[in-house]
């Protein structure tokens, strides 16, 4: 493996503050309301160029489960903070999906198009193995089924593998299905029927998940408008489909006449500027961590925009890979993902009863499930087949 290091963030304050004196990611980890993570590892393998962060937010419900993101971050600190935020989101997502899993996430720092090699993925797989089942990984932005097959050669806790290697395959299939179920629930809450027929839906990001979502929307009779930073991704969903049109960028999309806005790319999609410009009265998409900062959920509610919490509606993928741990059955996993419709409706009802935005209602339900469960020391690792 070469010169390799594993740094447990619990044991150091080396990056506790930035040079300008502002709080760093370690201070946020230990001291902020958004902290509370159980464990964070900084992983490095110099021989392969691997630099990675594995963050475990909670194992109250069981082994932490969450994907591995491969992304060229602007800074190492940004990568750590993304891992922390994503891991926390997975705790809430898994709780409301009804899974016996806590929340974790990993990020590999760098451009996957230039840095990703088989040797690097194997080195990363050994770091996952070092956690001895406390973390179960899967695909995320920048990683694919073929990558999981490689990583799984070094550990027993990798999901999202190919069917040929005993896995569930592409988890984006049920992620998109679950988002569509959440959108149907939002349509019921907003317009009184669980259908997008005749509605104009804007999809920002038509990659692994977004292009599957477009297919569900067209089948349901919706008119779809799309955008993506990659022209080839736009061409794939627009060519030969009369129900789909494209606009230049996300700024143009949110300002165009829409009934539903579906952010399906990276996080932070719902910032002050976007919320102020939105024409849609429903927001429901696949992206993680869509709210750019606390308070955005209230701004959406104040504008009369119904927001379907991202970690609720995009849980289909994690439902799929969790099922893989017990011998994957697609129909069983799809039936579980279909329940996202009912869960989303229940959140809207709880929000109305409590007089809070849906995001707050979802958090309360997830936190209650985590609090009600036995201490983490009492869970057993999943049976791997």
C-alpha cells in the first residue's frame, strides 16, 4: 500500500481553526449543533494518490451506510465538511427509510477522470475494511458499479456491486423511482391527486438519477424541461423525446414557468437567490443537502412553495443497496421504495399539524426513531451473503 496513514479526527485539533481565526471543520464537528459525529477518518495512500475522508455520524440504528463520493474539491477542508454534512444526512435518510442502519459517508478527493485507478480503489477498500463493519459503502457522485466491484475485493462491506458479483447493480434506478414517489405525494398535497400529468417539471441535472426520473415523468404525462453542465447528458434525454426541452443553465431553469422544480445535481441548490427566483410551487429532487443554509426551509414555506425533504424522497438508492446485504431482490426493494410516497405524505401532514416546514417535521420524525432505538453497542453486523 505504500506510505499510508489513517488519522482519527477525534484525536487532533490540528485543523481546528482556519488561518483567519474562523472555526474549522473540527471545531464544527465537536462544538456545533450540526456536529455529534461518532468518528471521522482521514485516509491517505501516497503510492496511489488516494486522499479520502470517511465520516460516521451515527450507528444508533445499526452499521453506518452511505456512498463514496469522488470529487475534485476546492480544498481539503471543503472535502471534510462535505463528508460531515453528507454523513449526517444519511443518518436521517436511513432512519426515515425504515432501515436498520446509521449514517455514514466517504469522499475521495480529486478528479475521478484523471485520478481514479484500480490500485487507488483497492487502497480505499482497505480503509473501509479497517472499520470492521461499522461502515458499509456504496456508489455516489463520481463512483459507479464497476468501482464498487473493485473496492469489494478488499472488504465485505461494499454494496452497489454488479449482479455478476452478487450485487444489486445501479442504485440510481430506485433512487429515481423514490423521488418520483415523493413527487406524487407532493402533487397530492398541492393539487389533490398523485399525478404529474399536465404539470411542467424542471429537472436540474440529468445524470445517473436525473435521466431515470425524466423517464418516469414522461410516462406519467408530465412536460419536462432539463439542464445539465454536460451537453452529452442533455442530449441523451432530449433527443427523440418530444416531451422534453432544454434550457441553458440552472438559473434559466428556475426562472422559467414551472409547477415542480427537481434539483438532481450537487447539494446547496436551494440558496437565497434561487428561492427568490423560483416559479415552481413544489420542490422535489434527488440532490443531497439541497438547503444551502438554515432558514431556507422557512423561506420556501413563506413563499408558499411545498418542499419535499431531499433525504426522504431520494432514499430509494440506499434502500436498494441495503437490501443487497441480505441477498438482493429487486421487487422487494422496489416495494420498500414505494413507501416513500406514504412517508412523504405523513411528513406533510405532520408539518401542517405542528405548524412547521416539512424539513423540520422530517427531522423530528427521524430523530425520534434514532432516540427510540437501543444503544449502538447492541446492534449486530448484517449477515453478508
